[in-house]
C-alpha cells in the first residue's frame, strides 16, 4: 500500500494560508501603507479645498474670469456695506450697487448686445414643506434686480454669488461672445425668508415664460467644492455640465441625499414646486463653520474656489445657450423628453479633473457585471474539472468570505460608534473634534481598522475566499443600489472592478514570489491607487462636511442627544474606512491581522482620546452657535410680559455654555443664581417667530427681562383687529387687519391660527394641512414679510361653532 499523505494543516488565524509573518514584516507593511494613504490624503485634501486652482488677480486679462475682480465687488458688498439683511438699509445699498454696476455694463456694451436692467418689487403667497412641516408664506414688496440678455437665474444668497455673477456678466461682454439666445441674470431678494424673491419672479415677471433652463448658485460655506447638489428635471442639465465644466464637481449621490439635509434653495421653485424647468443647483458646501456668522468674511473665503466656479459658469452658460434642446418663448419640457428624462443618471467627478456620466440603462448593465463575474469565477477556478458540486462548494467558500468581510465592515462602523459613546462617559464635553477635525481621524480611523481586521484574526480563511467574498459583497451592494433607483452604486462598482484588476495584475507573477514576500501586495495595490484615491477624496469630503454641519444640526433631548453627534461621526468614519481600506483587507490582512498590530491601533486611539480631552470643542474658526430671542407679549399698546429665550443648536447644552461663559448667565439672571429647574424651561411654542426652525431646539431656557425697554424705540405696537364678519349659509368669514405699529423695517410676522378653518385668503385660497406645536391643538401657521407701513388685510373662513383664535408673533 502507498503511504498515506500527511493531512493538510489548516491555516492559522491571521496567516491566510501564507504562513505567519513576523512583526517586523507587518510593521514595514503598515508603515508603507500609512505613507501611501497619507500621500493620497494630502492630494485629496488639496483638491477638496481647491488648492490646485490658481486664482487670477484683478489685473488679469479682460477676457478671463478673475477671482481678484470678484473680491473687489465683495469688498464693496461685504465690507463697505454692512448688514444686508431684509429690511436693513444695507440691503437697499447693496441692491443699488448691483444695479449701478449692471447699468455701467449696459452703457459700454457694443451694439450687438441688447441689455435691459430692471428693478422689480414682488408680492405673493404660497405654501411649501420645510423641515417636514407645512409653511404658508405671504410677502410683499421684496426687491429683485434682473438683467437681460446676459446670464442665468441664480440666487443671491451670499456676497460671493452676487459678485461672481457681476464678474460673469462683465466677462460675457468683454470676451466678445454674443449669446445666441437671450439670457437672464436674476439677483433676487428674500431667499433666506423661504425663497420669496424667486417665487415672485417666476409667478409675476414678464420674462418668466421665456426661461428654458437655469443655473442656481448658492453658498452654505466659504468655498471648497462647488458641488452640483441637484440636477433636473431629467439628466440633460447634468450631462451638459459633465461635458463642459472645466473643474467638474458633481455627484449624483448628492441629489439622493439632498432631501434629508435641513435646507432648501431657489432650485425647488424653478424645477419642482412652481415649474419644472431643467436646471442645476450648484453650492459651496465646505467652510460651513462660518455660514451665517460674523466670521463669514473675505479672509475666510477659500482661495481658488470662486475662480473655479466662475470658469465653470462661463462654460455652462455658453453650453446652455447653444443647446439645440432649448426653444425660445416657452418653458421647455423637451429637456424632460426625447431620451433625456433619465431621472437616475449616474455621474461623478474624479478629483475635479474629469467627469464620468452614464445613463440609468447603462448603469443596469454595468452594475450587473460584478455579480455575474462573482457567480462565474467558481467555474473558471475549477476549469476544466467543472461540476455543479465543485461550483457550489467553491461558491460556498466565497460566501463565507463575504460574511467575514461584511462582519468586518459592520465592526468597522460599530466599534468607533461605541468608542465615541464610551469616551463621553469620561469627558465633560461632546464634539471635542469640532474645531479640530484631525482628532476625528486620530480617534476613529484606528478603531475602525481594528473592527475591519478583527474577524480575520479570529476566523481562519484563505486569502482567495476572503478576496472573492469581499468582491461579492461590493457586487451585491452595487446591485442593491441600482435596483433601489439610487446612484451610490457607482462607488462599489468602481471598487469591485479595481479589485478585479489588482487581483489580475498580482496573479501574473504570483508563482515566482514567495508567500511571505510583499511583492504580491504591491502588485495588487498599484492598480488600485486610482480607486483608493477617489475613495479618499469622496470620503474625506463627506467627513469634513459632516463635521461642519454637526455644529448646526440641532440639539436633541437628553440624555441620548448628548451622544448623537459623536456616535454619528464615528460611524461615518467607520463606513469610509470600510470603502477606503476594505478592498485591501483580503490581501493586506496576512500582515496586518495580528494582535500586535491591533495593539498599535489601540494605543493610537488611547493617545487620541487623551489629547481630545484637553482640547476645547470651539474656536473663532469654529464657533458655537446659540439662539437668543427677546420676546415682548403685548395687548393693545400695553406690554404684559418681557423675557429672553435662549437655546443652542448642537449637543453641548446650555449648561455647558453657561459654565464656560458665566458672564452670559449673570447678564441673563441679573447677577442672581442661574437655575435649570423646570420653571425656566421654555417650550417650542414660545419660538414661533422662527417657525419651523425651533423644531431643531430642545432644552431652551426662558428668563425674565425688563418690560419698558421697547418703548424707547417703538411708540405703537402691532395689533390684530377684526374689520367685519360675513355669515352666509353656515359659512362665517372673518375679515382681519394686522397693523405692525411703528416698526420701521421689514419684519417677519407669524400668524398662529388655532381652531377649525374651512378656508383662508392666503396661498391662492388653498388651506394647508394643520400643524401641531408643542403638543397643542392643530394650528394653521402663516409667515408674513414686508414693509410695516402698510397693513395686512386677510380673511378666515369658519364652518363650526368653535371659533378659532389668533396669535401674532413678530
């Protein structure tokens, strides 16, 4: 009898079938990968913050867009003209400056240009959903400035948008390019008061029926990526952008996610609520620390951002006006037809260098390929001895690898989230990373890597099974996104196909290398660098955006609300690590899935925790946001009550604020002892002047204030009075008049009408669904804005015996 062959030894955990690697080899692999990721992260950081774009100075050739000339306008608008809020003298001064600059352009334009500059006042009323609450709006005499035939309808939310549009209008004239179709620049007012200026333009202006496409430019930060956040209806606008933008910054995932972010832009008026004109919504999304604060200054604008925006806009305007899909004198919806109504086209930019765009139909084919490859690989590996049993056994091994990798990704998300919560049990402040974003990476990336690698340490599995399991997981995620009609599948498709390329390259000479040689890892990583670089670019942008927005996400109820921002950031970092390092884990795990390496990651985490405990969450570059409201309750011309309402909009509560700013507590309490007892708590109904924003508040406090101070400034207070009552066959119509007294600026008035109504005069006589505030009875809430020198007259219609009551908040 032939001697029996010795039994095959099962690979030891962590060896992946290649024999154990020493700590020295593991450390060298770890350092090499750390250096590679650091270099790619630095490149991604520079691109995200537009460091690769050289801004042109004010002396640049007249045929070029110049960030320097934009800054000249900005100094006039943001420095020389302070306080440009609705109703302030500064807003009128800014409007006259814009009008004057446009008139100068019109005066020196050649005969080939026909330019009109208009100043219009708009009024109207409508209802909309905002922050998942119904808001009815009435407005009058808000100012828009319109110039034709140059430009595109865009929101003047910020100085950078307005100044960029002024420079763009100059460039069109000085470049000698004559638009083949009429173009409009719209500098609209009252965008922050729920898109009133754009609504007034699209409903009342004589040019509203001539618009065939639009570009809305916005800013929720001081620069960086100028992201296309919304595109449509149809895929035509994003397709044009992909073909023409010099520095493309667009991602179809942004459109999937935009609806869950608190906020809105004029895009919804043009493309969704009122009309369905094809267009783009382009927004500065980084630098959110300074958004709507006194730190939003010229010095904090990110250099290169406006230059990139301007060059993109000039190319877009030319492409839009030259498109054969536009027809003059009609609101098109040919752009939503003829094969371009693809609402789920997939597109993304690669580090602003170029853009990838493909249709929904093509995505169904492309995104199915990884799954098909995953199912066919077992046949290829067993060729030519192919049997159904061999295919099933091999596929079963791949499924084990898929479970291992999925478990690792889940732990990569779960462990940093739990670590974030545990850290808060031993420290006095949440969000220590808010002003120090590097802490996020020091605290959560090592813990995420521990979670990603831990299953490989405890679960012995061959490298081949782990690799194809990870590939299969990416393939299934890609298919799931595609079948759900979402665009995020392009990322896992990119990852899976890059993994396949790396596997192919590393397998060419694998037999010539020893199992412990790092050469197969090098051969696997090099073809994947373009994919890994994109993952870092995409993930780094997401993390930075999330960090900045945590400072204005709202304060959630205790005790769990205190943990939410840290847990969310930790979990998202884990998710990003899953797609940035997960593709390497099956191959690099041979060297890194060792307890000694995991100890290194744990030690880095402990050091990061110690450092974070010594750092304050906020700084002048990342301030804490608070809300202070001085409320006067009046009856007729008498002041009944006066109080301060105080709230915060992140997880560090008012106790944190007063402990670190005791002078604020003494001022509010007139040097008496501050208490957080129930009697000082205020409910959301006391914040109706900001409706519906107060739904982001919790734990607000209320303090008594002097009652007669307001009489120094106003002699007559607002009054709501009944003018007449009509009764007709059970219908009772009450005509009311709201007088704003001696208030001299534009104010926002909020009417809270509690009780049964059958109709009213607002929003084209369309009664919205009632709202509930602080558990009270159903109410109808309407925001009114306009100058105070003219009274508001309106009517309410009742049908029941219970009479509604009204409350006016300013």
